[in-house]
């Protein structure tokens, strides 16, 4: 009998087939030395209105007529929407402080590209890479954002 341990590497869930980010699931090894990954079992938490955490996420919606899949992205195009969305999503769900522009044009272009890139990522993609976290922390340092 094998035991499950917290996953140290991203993997595909054996139940739902979706990505399990690092630390967000469990792994086990069978007697044939094959590794299997799965999401943590679903748990009901909270009171007075309990909700479910963990477990396999619902399957992504099927695209209609060859359209791109629906993603959790900022409402509306543009850099301003992406900046506000990043702040609300990862720091606080309220209006962000005024945006601070970096000192040089090269730094500004690099930061704007990072903001747009991070805003376009699905949460699972964001969580599966430390590179994305480092990018967000660099932006937060420039903007002087503080966690609540």
C-alpha cells in the first residue's frame, strides 16, 4: 500500500487530468514505481455558510465554434485594466493606489510587459512557476504594495 505525500513538482491529476501546482496536491508511488499525482481531497470549511476547498476543479468550459477558451482574465483590454486587476487579485480586493512609473523608459516597458503577461495567466499557470511570483513581487516592490 502506498501513502500520499505533498507534491514537490507540478503534475497531472490522475482523476480530472488538470494540472496540480506544486504544494497543491498529493503524490504516491505504486508497486511498479510509477508516480501518481492528484488534487488534495475536497474539504468543507467555513461557518455559517460552508464552502468546499481543494478537490478537483470543475472542467474548463468547451470553446464554442473554435473560439479561444474562456479564461479568468481582466475585464476589458488595456494596461490600466491589467494593472488594477493584478492588484485586486493578489493584494487587495479594492481600488489600487496610484500607479508609480519606473525611472527609465526601458524599465517602464519591461514592467508593462510583465503586467500584461501576468494578467493573461490562468491562476494555475501562475501558481506553477516561481518565475511568475518573482515578477509579481518585483512589480509590487516598485509600486510599494503591501499584503493585507
